[in-house]
């Protein structure tokens, strides 16, 4: 959706898919850069614009897109009709700028498609119980598309067209040997998305997993097969590590010489939760004379707010922050049942002289917080160390 030429190409692709006998429902996002442009207008007028008005503003980007795609389809002889959220009845809560979908009414879309008219639906936007326009957060068009596919039921597949050819074993911009993954489980994709991979919005993967929607991530610029995001299969478990991802949006906050009492720790995290601040990694050093250092990470956008919360609660303690950190993670279903994965990860980092500042794990992932200056070296070393590059399979070999 980067230009009128790209919109014409989108229309041609829709026409080809339709000519193959498929009934098609299309979900589109705003044109490239449009959402940022609209947000900038709102923030130029106010340092803290009202979230309701921001949603009303930025949702207009998708209104432009659906009309343009419908016009482009009509121009090449394909009947099409645009639909906004209130016309589809894509219902959400009232959490402006990051609303959650409550339900989708698909009757008008099904009727339109079966009458030979391609429905072109505005992604990213919804409507709350009071009729207010809401938006679903960055990447929300992915969530719209998967939600509609889920509402249609019966395993209706959802194709997500983006500017990459699929999901890769690492960011190709950081790791030139990264290869495209042909199939990946919902669980692995959910972890990758939450840990920094930007191919799919996290909530779109959550919905796909909950309702068993097969998702095909593929390029807008080629006809090549992309990556299928599907339910766990035995073949997927033969690969211990599916991919490496990194997140530069982490920041670290440390409270020094804190009294080591459970009630004190609880107070801190209750205050952060009340301020709507999500905490990621948490590390508590061993207690010495009843005192301990407590370290945790938050997103960089929440760092100053988190520091203020802690300073109000703990006015006489030393509180330090660091933004020059990166979280690097490995993800794979096979990690659940095979030992030695974490040991190999730590050995790879040790051999490169990369210090680890914090560690978190789950059944299918290990994350390490590292100094930001080691970002690219860490990703490449881990990627190659686990045999994930082109010509390698990443199968169990340790």
C-alpha cells in the first residue's frame, strides 16, 4: 500500500486469486507513512492529545485505503465495495489506541462475496459499544484480518501480505545467512513476536492460535510461497531452535540496597502494575545483611514513568537506569524436551566475550539481556552456532 502503483498491483493480485475460483475478503491497512503523518498532526497540536480523538484521526488512513482499493478493483472489472468498521460491525472495547476485539459480524461480508462483489475491509479500526471509532494498535490490520478469518470459521486461511517473504530464522538485516522458515507453530511465532520480531502483531497470532486459523505470511512483491503459521506438528519438533530474535526496546532499572522483604518487593510491582507498566525480566541479587539489589526491565517508552513510580515509593534509595541494552532470544518447540540448549547458548556468548546481564526462560525460549554494543555480534553468533543459516537445518546436533 505504499503508492497508487502498489495499490494497482494489489488489485491485480486480488483479481488473480478470484479468477482461481476463490471467494475473497480483503483487509487493507493505511498507505505507507500515513498513520505516522496523522499522529504527527495530532501531536503538533497537543503534547497529550485525547486518545479518543487520536483514534478518530488515525482511522481515516484506512478509510482512504479501502476506497482506493475498491476503485482500483472496479477499474479492472472486478466488482468491489469498501467497508469500514461500523459497517462490518467489528466490535471492540473502549481502550482507545489499543482496543481489543469483542466480536465480528460477518453477514454483510459473506453476502457481498457470494454475490460476486469483493468486500474491502478497513483494518486497524473497530467500533465500541457507544459507537466510537477505536484502533487496535500498531500492526492492527493483521489482527483485523485474522479475526475476520476466525469469525468465518471452518479453518478459513488468512494470507498476510507484507514487505518480507515470510518469517526468517533471524532478521536478515542483522544476519545475512538468515533463511526463510516454511512452517512454524503458533507457539513459536507468538514467542518471536513478543520478543521483537515484527512480522506479525502479537494479538493476531493469539487469535489465530485460539481459533486454529492457518496464517500464510508472504511477500506483496512476489508469488513465492511464504511461511505458514500452523498448529504444532511432529516435524516442527525435530528442530530444537526455530529462530533468533532481538528487542532493542528494553531498558533496565536497578534499585540498590533494598531491604529484602517480600512485602517490599510486592509494593514495588503493585505500584508499577497500577501505573499500567509491564515488567519483563526480573533479577534479585543474593541478600547481604538483609539488603539486596533488584533489577527489572521495561520498555523504553515506560522507563521514565517507571523510575518516577519507584522514586515516589522509595525516595531514599539509589535507583539507576540503563537504555544501552538489548534482549536477544532463541525460540523453538524442541527446547521443551531436549537438554543442553541454554548451555550451548551461554557457551556461544562466552566464546565471543559477551557479558550477560539478565536471563529469562520459558518452555520454548531463552532470553538474555546484553549490552547493546554486542547486538549484531550476538545475533549472528547465536544464529550460526545453532546451525540456522542457509544450507543448515537447525536439527538436534548437540
